[in-house]
C-alpha cells in the first residue's frame, strides 16, 4: 500500500502523475512566474519528479 488507501494500476498512477504535473505548472504560473519571471521549465522538471515519485511509491 502506498500513499492512497486503494490499490492503483500502472495506468492510474501515470494519469495521477500527469495531473499532478499540470497542477504544479498551474500553481507555478499563478504564484511564482509573475513574481520572479522564472521559466515554466522549472515547474515541468519539479512536476516530472513529483509524478515519477508518485508513480514509484503509490
């Protein structure tokens, strides 16, 4: 059992990882990008790492 109380298939874990990446990108665009003018590549890298960690450990 991982982070969630239910068993997930590989496809469901990939889907949730992609949704997490989109969510991180949207939060990045709303909060960090207007203040610091940082590129969206940082959000994609962080989102990819979070998605991979969710896939690996969920």
